[in-house]
C-alpha cells in the first residue's frame, strides 16, 4: 500500500520542436515586457537570436554566465538589468545560465523564463548553488523555481557529443538517487525510471545517428523528468561527492557526475537493491553500476577523475569533506569506504558485475550509525 506526502510546485512547461517561437507569448503570460536575456559567452549568438525573436520585449543581453554561479557575475548582471530597466529574465543555455537567471530573479522578484540547451534539469528545480569566496552554498525555496520553461529540442542539436554524454549522465544521477531517496514517492519512482529509460534510449540512438531528432527529444524529455526528481526528493552520497569535487576542487560539473555515478551506485548497490534493479531495467543492462560504466566508456565519456584534474593526493581531503556532513544515503557513509570509492573513481577502476569491492553488506556498526 502506498503511503506518502506530496507537494506540487507551480511552474509551467512547454515542450516540443520549434517552441522558441512561443517565447514572446510565454513571457507576456508571466508579465514580462522588457527581458534581460542571459547566456554564457559561448552562447552569445543564440542569445542574440532569442532577443531577435522577442523584438521590443528584449531589453538587452548579458552574456557573462559562468559555472557555479559566482556572486560577482550576478552583481554584474544585476547592474546590467538596472541599466536597461529590465522587468524580467530570459535564460538561454545550460545549468550555468539558468543558475544566473535564478540568482537574478530571486534577488529582484523578476519573473524568469528558461530555454534549456543542456540536460542539467536546473530549470525545474527550487535549488540554487552560488559561489562566494571560493565556497559554494546551495539553498532551496519556491521563489527560485522559474515560472516558465520552454524546451525546444532544436536548441539542443548543437550540443557537442562529449557534452551530450556527460550532461545526460548528470541527469541520470538525479533519477538514480531519487530511486533510493528516503522521501521518494510513487510519482518520483515513475518519473525516475521513465527518465533513465529515455536518457539511455536517446544516448544509444544518437550514438548511431548524430542527427536523430527523436533521440534529442528523448534526451530532453528524460532531463525534464530527472530534473523534477532532483527538485522533489533529497539526493544522497553521489550528489554530496560531486558537490564536494565541484565546489572545493573546481572539477567540471557534468563530467564529474559521469565518472562518479557508477562508483556511487556500486557503493550503494547492496543497500538499495530495488533501486538498482529498477535502474538496470531502465538502462537495459544486467547490472546497474557496471552497465552504466560500460555505456559511458562505449560512448567515449570520462571514466577517471584523474583525467579531470583530481589526483590520488586529493582523495583524503575530499573524503574528509564528503563525510563531514553527509547527505542521507541508503548505505551509511564511512570514511574508509569513501576513500576507496574516490580512489577507484580517480584511477578509473572497472566495476565488474555486482561490484565485489563494495559488495559487503553494511556491518552492524555501520547500520547503527
Ligand atoms: P553549462 O551550463 O556550464 O554548459 C556547459 C557549456 O556548454 C557552456 O560553455 C555552454 O555555453 C555550452 N552549451 C550549453 N548548451 C549548448 C548547446 N546546446 N550547444 C553548444 N554549447 C552549449 O553546463 P551544465 O552542466 O548544464 O550546468 C552546470 C551548472 O549547473 C553547474 O554550476 C551546476 O552546479 C548547475 N546545476 C544546477 C542545478 C540546480 O538544480 N540548481 C542542477 C544541475 C546543475
């Protein structure tokens, strides 16, 4: 019998091909008349295109979005918003641009429309991570959730294959951890398995045909579901490790998720067998952790933290940070196990079958902690 508590959030989603043309009407719907359009420097041309579609409803462009939402960038964007008398924010890009849009919108109360171009899922979450003085602090609140998300599959076709792989696995991580979250519900379970399935299907198909638009649609749809999982339930060990590695060691967000996820899954496998079975079925592999790692390798994705600027010498400090205030996790998080996990992730150890290196059930001591 189901037993759960369920709150719904209040944002609007438009999903399809060519939906960029809907942006002026969707902006008006949330009360925007003069939007500041945000992007990274690399997506300036796309921001200019969006401003063109908005016409008079575009007040200006700010193209300084950067990973981990540095507060200095937010201050510069705020100054630009004031300068052009913006009354709304339109973010076009991945999680970095969406993070900047959230930071602006929550500081000013301006309505926020997002056009996602990666699979980060940030556009449908109530979470905002900001970096000040080298430290990343994450907060959550309903005011952070963008009012409208317009998913246009056409905007994702330019995403290079390596970023497509890492961004899709970043999305999978939200769904995998949702399947063993203590506060998961029947709805999040359904979104998670559907999301993982769509992401895996999309990657396989796009790997065979780089122009497959249905595959791109599957990936974006899976990212939407996975992002909603991220917002709905608490994340576990995997996200704690990635927040530590990104926030304190400056590792790239999606690539780090891609390397760590199979190892975090292997660590949790014995303590969350149902979640692992559901993940394996959705991925269409025999063993969830080993199968995902093999898929990533087949797609040419990163499999070693050692290739991302993290070394074995960094492992002890990362383990200290990751175990100091651990997130809730199906298997107790203990220092020795995390050192082992990070060592394997750094060296790119192949996870075999049911991952014997982590397969011992928790000791009574661990269970009582
Ligand atoms: P990103 O936004 O940094 O984008 C990566 C790079 O790809 C950028 O240079 C960008 O310009 C480029 N790019 C994006 N879309 C493209 C496209 N379609 N074609 C070509 N190039 C494209 O990467 P990300 O992984 O989406 O976001 C990472 C950031 O998002 C991190 O700061 C992370 O903490 C945050 N994040 C937040 C949440 C949340 O819920 N708050 C969730 C996930 C990620």
